C-alpha cells in the first residue's frame, strides 16, 4: 500500500519548501497514487496563487520521508 506525499519549493527561494502528506490513502497501485499526487498539486497550486513553485513527489509506504 502506498501513500502520496509532495514537496513544494518556491522557485524564487529554493530553501522555502514544505511537505504535504495525503490523508485519503493508501493506494493499491502506483498509478492510483500518481493520480492522487496530481490532484494534490492542483489543490496546492490553487491555494498558492501566482507564486511559482516546483513540486517533487513520492508514492511510498507509510512513515518514509519525502
């Protein structure tokens, strides 16, 4: 079972990052997890507005760091 997590970093200040963990999972397949990551990035992007960010993600077993 996999859990989705993303790391969002500001393009203007690459040291300004924050981690977002999914609360809906776990997911049986990597494909399902990646779909959820896309949804999470859309939601976070809407909250951040026009501030550009770079996103990294992992689909991982529970308890592993991004």
